[in-house]
C-alpha cells in the first residue's frame, strides 16, 4: 500500500504537462489532483521532493478496476501517442520547471 499524493492543477509541473497532453490529441486532459495510493508516487514526492504527474490512458466511462472495466479500441493507441508527445517535449524543451516539494503525500 502506498500513500496518496497531491499535485495542484496549477503547479508548474502540471501546467507544463498540459501543453503536450493537449496538443497531441487536440483536446485538453481531465485533470485530477489526487492520484490514489496504488502506485508508489509517494516515494518520489517525499524522498527527493519531485512532483508526481500521472497520465493514465483512459476515458471517463471506463469503470477502471470495476467488474465491467473496459477500454475502447482507440484508447491504447491514443495513450501511446500522448505519452510519445509528452516524452518528446520533455527532451526537446528543458523539461518541466523545477518545483521541488510541489507534491504533497497525504495519509491514505
């Protein structure tokens, strides 16, 4: 079990990530400030003080982790394209702005 983390939607890293996450698919992403505690984001947030930005390729009605969870055929392909754009921008521009301590781990 991992502790949930929070990165404010207006943090420098979240704002930086919105540009490639919007440009590649041509639509803005859904921004959720509180990733749950099923991934080790807290390790990166608490120890080195790095912001944690998660990009799950999904859609609002996927029922993630529910008995009727599903993915539309285009979702994995779109996810690959979006992440390619994000990684491209990470290498081409000098990456996201330094924002140590921007994420906050919270008790689960």
